[in-house]
C-alpha cells in the first residue's frame, strides 16, 4: 500500500471529523445503464484487504472499518481485540473521539501505534471519566505543563490505562512518603512506578530487600538511589542475583547498599563473566568498577591491575 493512499484511508476511517463514518464504497452506478463500475482507490484497496476475502463475508462493514482503522494506525488488531474484548463492541465513532481527545492533548498521530499497541484498553476508555482525570493528575499533581504531556505519555502509555483516583494518586502518595520528592523525575523518568500497584508490587519488593538483611531505612535508601529496583522481578531478578552475590561472589551487604544498581545488570551477560575474569586474575575490584565500565574500559582495568 502506497504511503499516500494509506494516509487517505487513515484519515477517512480513523480521523474523520464527521459524526458517522463514511462508507469506503462509492455511490452505486446501478441506475446508469451500460456505465461501467469504476471504484475509487480506497474502495479497491479495501476490497483487496484480507478482511474482504470470502472467509470474512459475515463480518459487518463497520467491524471491518474498525479493524482497518487499527491496522492502518499500526496497531495489531488481533492482539488488541484479544487483550481488550470490549473493543469488539466499540463503535468507530467512539474510537475517533478518543483519538481526537488525545490529539487535543498534544499526542501526535504517529504516537498512537505505540500507545494503543501497548495498552489496547485505552481504545474503549471514557474520555471524561478515564482519560481526562489522568491529564488533570499530570497537570495538578506532577506539575507537568501541557506542552510536555506527549513526552510523559510516550514514556509510559500505561498512565492512560490507569485510574487517577485508584492507582496514580495512591502510588504517588506512597512514593512521596518514602522520600521521592523530585516530581519531574517521577513524571519524565520513573512514571512506571506510578502505574505499579502499591500493595501488590511496591510494598512486597521493599519487604524483600529487608528480608535480605537490610533495615527499612537502608532498603528505602536503595530504592531512592535506584528507583528501577521497584520494577525488578523478585523471582527472576532479585533471588538469582542475590544468591550469586552472596554465594559465588562472597560479598557483603554493605556493597549492595552502596551500589543497588547491581540488580540492574544481566547476571549471565555481565555479572558472571566479569566476576569470573576478576577471580581468574586474582584481582580485587569493587562492584561499580566491575559492572559499570564498558568492555573496553573493563579490559583496560584488567591490564592495569594485572600489571
């Protein structure tokens, strides 16, 4: 499909300003005898789309238009319909109203594939009760200017799928109580923390750090220094990396307290091979030196310390 035609279809199906989606087919010429049917380009393209194959003859025109709207935007319609069954019943008008609202908030058309692809739930949200409160939260609670809405949403599309009242505000309150004071950092860099459930995600991960032997104050200090700690899996990240740290590496908790970023590095691709190299050469090296350096810097450190 050529870019120009795709844009025409996208505009007519997904970004129409009319109240009713226009049919992709031209007016019938049946009343004009001997006049050959000459479908327009959009009609020809629609008919060639797999949705118009005989196997899909039972799908309504409105449903086909809706799927084409998603596909032309770059959204996997099958995945979207699977993850958000309510989308089956959503009208094209309602999807258009959501798109128009997001664009009024500074979201660009090219951003929609990522946003809807990550969170199909947004496609069936209510503009007044779901989406508008999120933007109010960004403006009033996080002090994000309207000109920066796009940056924040593109960083974390899940914000739009979260309840401002039941999720975002409680998470912000909890994080601020812990000591997260930099609203700008929360908005532009660590917004994923705001969409994390306090009871099921944030509190348990802080508790796990304490179970390793850190005091609550020390654990809080670690997450303040490295907020990404709240995003790591206990089973797939914390446990295997701590077992290697305490067992194979034989290091002390104090080192983790000072360098909690240890958990951000790959166990198999960074931690193990570098530790094994250090042990092989009988070299002493602190965690930041061993893990933060590039391959070239690490090799140079090896040469310097070996010499």
